[in-house]
């Protein structure tokens, strides 16, 4: 017997949901169709059409070249975001000129998608790109003009922007181009950002590590990246997200949620595959039913309209069992697929049975737009994430010590506090903050009228092992410390956030102390 109701209504709902799901990640491109693309007109040397996805330009700039021009056929929220991106890049250009004018600067590259695709899912939206640049710029100014991370009189940072494409497909040639920006007197000493946890992220990271360039990733949480020597991360890993969820489930005042099931994407996606593995390893005592899989949307194939139908049937079957009735779903999928999943949950025949979806993710704040749908569906989403700007902005219990200083600096540039909600600005600020702290420790102060000795990449790399104890990074997300060869930051908060509600699980306790990643 089918356990999903709604017949034609459901087909219509899913069709609309699929379109909306794609809309989350499909933004209008700024150039013409591939057949009409003529090149990156007006671009400086080194900026070129992406051979993998014609219609977007990739390369490296000091901020003066706009990868996403405002007049590139955009409208609505995308046009507004593009205009803000243009404004931020202008600020970056001005700060770079000031830093270069000091004659005492080193180079750091922000490696990230800086464009979105017209026809396929992009790893970041224009809004996330805007937030990325806002957070990075805030850290740049703090590094160059204050003592937040080091002595600015000793060394200045010139920030270069490297667009690796909407799907992060730029490869070995792109790494060569990154290395070419280094100059004998002004070396490239770090790469920050690295985009999302896609397959090419690991390839790029291993290539850069082999060339001796230290890296700090911002939002990548795939556990496959955790062990790369020379790669440090301010983002929690998926195993740490799972630990935060476990800590919540083990709280003395949480006795309702007992029985879970894993719903995961079948695609070879580093984020989803390692998150599923983390659930299985860390939350195994709660997993009582076979894992449920679906084929998520990719660049080549959109999410199938009926992808979740058999999954929902099995969830309802498990929820109706007299012994160990299902009350939790551990979701290992991308946010782009989640809306369709939520639509199916709303249409399920067992909607009277409350259900809680547990997720670990850096950028899952977008799920908040589905709050009304989730409440109607008798669903609560509890997700472990990298930041909570609302709670921290209100200085609630567990707010990181250095968050207020970051927030004041962020707002002083005219940026909107609402842009902090998805965590991208905070994470990218912290990535550059970590690099800037290591750079400051590696620089040799000037004596009287002599110039300071600028650090080389190997000097900066060596300092990451000293970013602890008295030299912790005063980041927005915590007092971060690092191990010598690479890995995830210790000392950072992993707050829990809730969307929707059901009749079984109340609101998260007020003043809930975030999970803090322990040191080794």
C-alpha cells in the first residue's frame, strides 16, 4: 500500500518543489549562452573563459576585475547581490593599493567560486559569494589596520581573488596560475577559502600542499580533507558535527528522541558521503533501521521528481512500528535537495507521527525559509552548524569571546547583519584571521629604518603549529588553536539551531551551551 497521499496534488507539488529546489542553486549567469559567448571582454591578462563551463570567466585578480558585472542580465536578488559584490571588490582594491604602497606586503589568495552558472547547479549562490567577500574583507582590514591578529607595522596583506568557477572545476593549470602570482619580494604565503567540499577541492588542496603553500579552508566539512598536511580548517568536520548532535541527544533533559534512520545521497559527493559515515560511526547507537538512499541533483542530472517517494514510504513504515518507532532522520544530503524532501514529508500519510530531522552542515541556514512548511508537516529540523549570528549578536550564553569585536568591524563597513546568518562571512573572516595570525608570527619586525623581513610560505606554514596557548587565533567563532601539520581548529563553537516544530520535541532549551571542539 502506498504510504504517500495526494495523487495528482503531490505530482504538482513535487514539480513545483523541484523547480524551486533548482532555483536555490541556479542563478542567472552574467554572460551569454555558450554558443554566443565571445570571451571575457575587457579582462586583464590571465582572465579567461572557463573551458569546462563556457559562459563564465575564471582567473585571478586584485579585485579590479568583476567576474560578475551588475549589467550582465541579472535581476532581482541576484542583481542586488552582484551590485554589493562590485562594491566590496572596490573596497578590496583600495585596501590592496594601501597595503602595496607600504612596500611591506605579502600575498594571500582567496580561492573560491566567484561566479554562478546559468544552466547547472553552482556550489555557491551569489548571496554566499557576497557574504564570503564581506567576511574576508573585514578580516583583511583588521589584519592591516589593527592589532586584532598581529602587528600591522610588521607586515601587510595584499588579497587576491581567484575564481575557480561555479562548479570549482579549475584544476592543475589553475594551481600553476596561483603559484605565478608570487614575487621574490612579495611572496604568496597562504591560500584561504577553497569553496565547498566537492571532489576537486581535495585535488586542489593536495596539489597546493605539494608545492608548500599553507591553506586555510572556510566552509569545507568533508572528513576526507581533514588529514591533508598543510591544510588547516576553521570549519568543523562532519565527524565533529555528528559529535555535537550526539552531545545534544545525550543531554539529561532530552529523553524523547531515541530511534533514528540515515537518509543519504547516493552520489560520490565528499560532503554527503563523509557525513553519512560520521552518522554511522558516531550516532550508531541511535540508528535502528537500514539506511535510505536517494540520487541527489548534480550538474549532469537534476533531482528526480520521485526521488524521495520510496524513502518516505519506508520512514512511515518504521514510524508505525510498535517496537522502536522511528522519531529521527539523520539527513546526509545537500540543502538543494532538502526542500523536495520537506515537501514529501509534508505529504506523507503518517504526518500525525512527529519526526525530527538531524543535520550537520556549515551552510544549512537556508532551511529556515521552509519553517512554515516544516511546522505544518509536524517536522522539526535540528542542525549543528558553524555559527549562530543571532544568538551571538545578542551575547547569549556560549557566545565566543571575540565575536563582538568581529561584528562591530563587520557592521562598520556598512554590511548588513542579516548577511551573517548563513555563516559564510564568519567562516571566511576566520580563515583569513588564522592565516594573518600565522603571517604575523612569521614576520621579523623592522628595526628603526630597516624593512621588516617578510615571511616565505614555509615560514608561515611552520607557525600554524604555534597557533595555540598564548597564540590562539581570536576568531569570530572562538579562540581557535591548531595542530602543527594540519587539521580542524580546536576551541571553536558548534551551535545547534532549530527550524520548524513538532508535537514531540519542544524548542531548543534557552541558553543552550554550544558544543565546543576539544583540543587534542
